[in-house]
C-alpha cells in the first residue's frame, strides 16, 4: 500500500482537505483560552476522519474497512458538533460555519456511498480467516454484595 492509493480515494482526499481547512481557518479564530480545550478537540476529531478512512482502507477485509468508516463518520459528526459550539460562542463566522457544514454534509454523503460500495463489493470476503466469527460468552454477575473477611486462611504448600 502507498499514499497513491489513498490519493485516488476521493472521500479520503475530501476529509483530509476538510481537516486542513479547519486547521487553517477555524482554529485561528478561536480565543487563546480555548487552546487546550476546543482547539484540541477540533484538531483531533477533524484529523480522525481521514485517519480512520485510511486505516480502514489498509485492511483487507471489507467489514474492517466498513467499521473504520463508521468511526470516521462519528468523528465527522463530532467535528460538526464542535463547530456548532464555536459558532454559538461567536468564535467563528456564520459564513465559515456554513462552508464547513456544507463540506461536512458532502463528506457524509461520500462516506455513506463508500460504505455502501464496500458492503456490496465485499472486498476481501475470500481472504483466509474472513469467515471466522468470534462469539463472546455471557458474563455471569453476582448481585450479592461482596463480603470481606477478616479471617486469613492459612494454606499449606
């Protein structure tokens, strides 16, 4: 795999460019007191979109790729939530917010289309181990309160 493959993936390019725009235009608008809070949250969530698309792209089995695309979509929604807060605090302009909101909606549509393509094409479905399923057993929990004992039992070796 190489960066060339990702560069051909339009949704990754859009998500990367979206993060760049947030870094260059939105973060510079935030006040100094938001340096360690909203600024960091916007950095992480906006970068997480393209990073998760890339991580999914690097997986051989389509269900792994789909799972990372779902995470990317969640990061996109988180980013839009932070931008909404920034708008309501008057940290960013209405024009910048609308521009970023529209780009976010476009990326969301592209991600949904990519997820649909992955599910339909089932890339990697014939890879070794692709048909293995992990089932977790049901955990048994006691509803009785735990009782501490002051008695120390001696054990023999």
